[in-house]
C-alpha cells in the first residue's frame, strides 16, 4: 500500500481588514505555499474557510454571534501563488434568527475565483463589540 500524507494547509498566515462596516466586510490576503493544493493552485478548503470566516465577521458587524447553518460555494477559477486575494462579504438577509451572507473572492486582476452564500444561524447578541483587527 502506498504511503499517503496530507499536505499541511494554513489559512490565516497573513490578512488585512480593508473594510469593516455594518453588514459588509472586505479582507485581503496573499496566497502562500501552505495554501496550495497538490496541483499548485489555491486549495478549495482554503478558499472555503476564508469565505466562511468572512461570513461570520459580517454577522458580528450587526451585533450578533452566529454559526454556519448552510453554505454553498462555486469554484470558478484557480488562484495561484503570490496572488493577493480580496474576500468580500455582504449581508443580503438580516433576519432575527438567520442571516444570509454572499461572499466573492477575487484575484489581483479582479477575476472572480469563488462565489458563495452562507446561511448563518444567530446564537445571540455579542457581549463584546470589539473592533475586528488585522494580523499585520
């Protein structure tokens, strides 16, 4: 039997919060070697996790905490090493118990890599309305 090993995947090595306002978050990050799959493209799990995290941050800007109830992602184009990705989340439904967030990931050329939608289940009001910070 062939010896198989998983490649380590890292998500939040570097990121910068560009916009944080109620119902809208824009984050940028640079693709590093640890965010690539075996074929040298951005790993789908990496792109999904970025989208999921931004969705949660969008909900936090409305004063609530949440968990992902349902999600859908369309992979449209591959990302590549050293590209700067822009992850933008926008609230499209701001309900009492659920919130729906649309997320786009674009590369340096403004090409859309992924389009996703997240239904977030509200778990309660935020106790601490601290500012979302960048890793820079």
